């Protein structure tokens, strides 16, 4: 924030008159402007990420939090071990079909307002393992993503840029645009749908059943024709 008079000037609604001699100490404003000037400022500088990593990208995420890059400069150093206390889910790494279920469950357990940052090619779209039998082609197929950070892996600088983009997004959230702040609507927000393990998602705990079924459907091979 800037100095006191600049801040009051920014907060003040020019359509609402204030006597000249009171302008250095009084601002008259509306709720929406108060939200964009003060409330969003406080929220964007106190984001609590969830302690959560999936693969190699998580190492870069850890480096971002360490002293060299110092995520604390953005008010994001309080990394929580519980989704109930987190504002931000950093999906850092390869999302396998087995892991997508707990990821969506954790997302649903986070309180509103909550944000998701997809870090790296894997989380954004499947990455180098996109055609693998066990990898999903992007976490945004299951939960809403606010910021994408491409790269394999993205550098800590790239992640910091993504976090700054998230701060800009929070700055732009306004009561006058209800779609940008759905958690102020009536009633609870809709939960993300829990993924169901489909026919192309193999549960390794059921491997013995799958092997048995594959053996039962296997056709006996034809004997070779030796008369020709
Ligand atoms: S994007 Fe690259 S570095 Fe990140 S998890 Fe995938 S393979 Fe690893």
C-alpha cells in the first residue's frame, strides 16, 4: 500500500462529495470498492497453500518456498498440512488416475474462497506421460484451475510469476461481478464431482481379478496347417 493520503484517494468514491479539509483523513466509498481496495489486498497477501506434491515439479515448488526465492515475500509461506486450512492447491506433478480421486476429495474439503494452480506440463495437460495408461490429461478435467504454469518442470521464477498472476486475479474479483465471487452466492457452492474409476482405469489392488478375467477370455490359438 502507498501512503495514507494516496490510499484514501484510491478508496474514495469520486461521486460522493467530502469537504476539502477532510480529504486527508476521510474517505466515503461503497462496498465493492472497499472489497477491491482493502479486502482483496488482504486476501491476496495471505494465501495459505496446501502441503501437497505429486512428482518432480514438487521439488521446484519446494525450492520456491526456500530462502533463495522466498515465497514469504508474497505472504504465502504458511503452508498448511490440512485442506481445511488452505486457500490454494498447487497441483505440482504428474496426476495419475489413482491420485486424481484423493486430489478431488482434498479440493472439496478446502473452504471457499479457494484457488487451484496447475504447475507443469503434467498437471496442465498430461505432459510427457499424456498417452500413458495411468495418467490423466490435465487436472482441469476434474477441478477448476485458476492459473496454469507451463514447463517441464517450471522454474521457481515461473511458479512465482504464476502466483503473481493469481494475486492479479484476486485483485479483479468484485461483488459487482457475482460470477467472479461465487462463494458469496446463496447456499453452499457445488462440490466437484468425484471421479469414478472407469473401464480404462485399472485399480492395481484388483490386478489378480483382472489377470483371471483376461485368462478366461483368451482364445486358444489355432493349430498350424501342415498339409500345405
Ligand atoms: S511436468 Fe515434467 S518435471 Fe513436472 S512432474 Fe511432469 S515430468 Fe516431472
